[in-house]
C-alpha cells in the first residue's frame, strides 16, 4: 500500500497545510452532505417537514455527546504526531494500539448509556411532543452505531497524526455513497421514514470503522502501523492521550453544551422557527467544518514540529492558519448570505420558515470567520500540549457568557427576547474568546520557544562531548 503521509517538519509549510487540509475539508463536507441527505430523504420521501424536524432536533444533542468523547481522539493525534516529530516509531505504534482499544471501550459505554436515556435527553431539550417519538427512534438507533463512529474517529486521528488525511476521506466517500443508497432503500422501499435514515447511518459507520482499522493494519509502508501485539492500553501512552484528550473533549462538550441551550430556546419559538433553525444550522455546518478542518490540521502540524523542536515552523503555522480561515470565512460566509433563500429552499418550502432560517444565516455566516480564528488558536495550544488553557477560556467565553445572557437579559427583557438576539450571542462570545486568547498565546509561545532552545542547547552540548570522547 502506497503511503501519502506528510512530514510537516520541513519544506513549504503553507503548501503542505493546504494539501493536507483539502482532504479534511472534503471529508467533513461529505459527512455534512450525508446528514443533509438524511434530512432531504425524510422531508421529500418520508414523513415530510415533521420527520425532518425529528432528525434535526437531535443535531445539537448528538454534537454534544459525540464531541465530549471524540475529543479524546485529539489526544491520540497530538501524542502520535509528537512521536513522529521526535522520530519515536515505537511510541507512535503503541499510541495507535492504545487509541483503538480506547475507542472501543468509550464507544460501548456511550452506546449503552445513550440507548437507555435517549427519550429523556430529548425531553430535557424540550423537543416538541409531536416529533418526540420519531426523534427518539432516530437517537436510539444512532447510539447503537456509536462504537463504530468512535473507532473511525480515533483511527482517522491516528492516520492524520502521521500526516495522512486522504485515507479517511476515501473511507467516508465509500461509506457515504452506501449510506445514501440505503436511505432510499429503507425510506422509499421499506417506508421506514426516520428509522430508515438512522439505520443507514449506523451501517455506514460500521463500514467506516472496519475500513479505518484495515488501513492502519496494512500501513506498513508508512511511518507506523497497527500491530495486533500493540492492541492494549499502554499506561504511558494512555496517560498522555488522556492528558490532552480529556481536556479537548471537555472543551468540545462545553462549547456544544451552550449550543444545546440555544437550540432549546429556539425550539420554544414554535414549529416554523424550529424548521428554519434546523435548515440554517445544517447549512452553517458546511462553513464550520471547512474552517474547523484547518484547526484539525493545525493540531497535527504543531504537534509534529513541537516534537521536532522546530519553533520557526510553529510561528508560520499559526500565522498561515489564521490568515486562511479569515479569508475563507469572509468569502464563503458572504456568499451564503447572498444566496440564503436558495440554499434554505433545499430543506424548507414555506416563506415563513425561509425567513426564519435567513434571519439566523445573516447573523451567523457573516461573522463565522471569528469561529475559525477561535478554533485555530485552541488547536495551536493543544498541539503544544497546553489543553487546559483553551478549555478554561472556552468555558468562560463560549459557555458561561452565553448561558448568562440567555437566563438573564434574554429571558427578562421582552425587546431582547427575539431569535436575532439569541443568534447574536454566537459572534459576540467568539469575539470575546479571541481577545482573551491573545495574551495567553503570546505567553505560552514564548515559554515553549525558550524550552525548545534550552533542549537544543543541551542536545548540542551532549553531541560535542560525544565527539570529544
């Protein structure tokens, strides 16, 4: 099997970042396209807007739960990329084995807990009663497939840490096509409606999990591969993965936690608002995942160069990433605002629902570049093995501020109790987070660069002594 792994410690960093990120973008766009296909299928061939709302009602809740546990895969990414950067193949292969076992354990635990609590979680979200049964069916089946999703996410993180972002894309392409085919089969032929798209998703996740494990096993021409003898929880590797991954998962959970409350508040504005919110949220996901792909790349790139003690490249990576997400965010966000009615019309047809969706798009998309910058800064610190700082900043800026706004100003002032103000909490909190990040980025970077120079000096003295001897 040919290897397409990229070494980020030398060569043109910007070019390598783009080459590595393009498959990441395509992967995330495919995932969203398949989610959109679920909505499109049930809306046009299943139970209509009611079924679409049932699927959409799970969006924030699924993101919340999955984000918490897939955050651990960031720890695997950082550990394995760092091991490659310092040229420690044995540690990288132990990290891969530990990651796969960890994904299986985490996946099973989340699946069991989720299956038995699906309905209650949706009730806590204040999901409208007329879509509750269908939403519960979808979420229950989705939880059954969670172990496969975890294996794919952790396996993909391992491949990306080694510098390979293409194989995860190929896997998603194949499993996604199968997913769409099953959607039509189960919804149109077998009339399973919401259950049909949920079953299709679970099956495609199982295919993805099998494929990513096979790619890791047969990656013998790459820097590291999965050995059956390494399929165990190594203490050192597990601690290092959890050190970064636990806080990354917590950060993602905190971020999604506030979004759950925002969706909960949006649900209270009625079924039409819910339909517009679901359609808009689905479209925003495309822009978010394009920008977030750069933060995923930044984690691997920074971790490799931190392991290789290359401070010059670390500075370049941060500058290139921030510049790129700003430009892309402004351009694509602007285009989505311009063509908002046409894009929303893919999912909803009534003028009132279109207007509701557009009111959200206009606020969110024009400022989405702030989210890209925020995620890039967080990824940079995680790659430097400083996961606590971005977690605390996210807790305050993206969660506490939003919740305080919702339960005080938003709930008590009638003029503020509108969807536009609810959506405005996104860009305002992101701007605050970025401002808070700046001094921490400067302080931690200086500390890391001094640490790198000190280690280089120590290594240089040792080499001189060896030469003298």
